């Protein structure tokens, strides 16, 4: 139940902050391990991957405008659930 509540809060936070021009930062995790980040600043978004990130994630070159869709696209590429969590900036 706590996972569901946490997931709902994370989704709501992403929806509230994805359209703002203010900086926003998300962690990207697989199996609880953070493998990268998504940074939104000044209307531009960029992915940064850490050394242990799977090459299927690193090679992603699709759209970054929707955090929810990005998590789904990365999960499809990897064949595993991928979670994006918004962090306070």
C-alpha cells in the first residue's frame, strides 16, 4: 500500500513540475538502483547516465518532454520497470 501511495505522489509531482520553466531533476532507477538523471532547465531537458547504466538505456534518443512516457519507453527498451522520481531542486 505504501508503494502505491509513493507512486501516486511521485506521479503527481512529475505532472505538477514538468511544464514549468524552473529547473527540475528526476532520478532514473532500475531495481532500486539509480542509473541516471533527467534534468529540465530553461525549457531544455537532458539525460545523464552513470557508469553502470545498461547500454539499452544509454542509447535512448527519443523524446524527453513527458517523464511518464519516458519511464515507459525506457522500461520497454530494457524489458524491466524503470522508475523516475522527481527530486526537489
